C-alpha cells in the first residue's frame, strides 16, 4: 500500500513534534498548575525562592522596559494589588519578573516598596511560565496554584484583575 507524500510528511511532522516536546522538561503553566519553585535574583541583590512568596495571594507579571503595553499595565496592576490589599486587610503581593534586566528610569521609586522586582537572568522563569506575550500576569492563590492568567493588556484589564484578586481573597477568608 502506497501513501501519498502529504500523508507521510504529516506523519513525520507529528513524530518530530512528539520527540521535541518529550525532550523539553518545561512547565508551560496553565490554570490549575502548581508554580515551579525557582530561585531568582532580587533587583536590590540577594536570592529569593518563589515558594517563599506563596503564603498569600500573589500576582506575578513579566515586564520589559521596551514593551509599551508593559509600561501602561504595570502601574495599573500595582494600584489594583495595593487597593485589594488595603480594602481587604489581606497580604497580597506583586512580583515583577524583569525579562531584560532593568525596570527603566524611576519606575522602582514610582511604584514603591510594595512591588518585588526579580531578575530572570537565565530565562528559567520565562521558560517555566511560558508567558507567550508581554505583559503577562499570573494570579496565584496562597496554595501555589495558578488561578488566573492574563496575557496582554487592553480594555477591562483593571476590572478583570481586580475581580480575580478580590474573589481569591474573599474565598480565602471563607476557608
């Protein structure tokens, strides 16, 4: 039995994809997944394990100073996290993963000490989280489980993230 060349070509494409994906032990986080425990460098120096932050609600966002949507998104995200923490008297943290090593001029001072800046020097976090687009925000519950993922920035971003964090915090209080 002879198969036409397009069928055979498609078969080999599937084989190659299966072999490639089996050799890459990357996480590619999705909703419901547990966060990988990766050690990162703090912008101000020193090391930090991501697992040390998962005792509260957590927003992790990927940021590049060269990304215009990132520069618009980050102050809004910081404001939402601060508002939810203040209004609910809950410890909610914002972690910014710097994909290019620098937040840009004045941003650290503008957003204040409540934002934790981490460097992804060897791109391990980017590979594990797989943000695909910038900005990309992952919302974690206090049990290290991804609850929500927001890729990109656009209309209704602030309301959407605010709703996710408030719901997460209110569910925690009921437990």
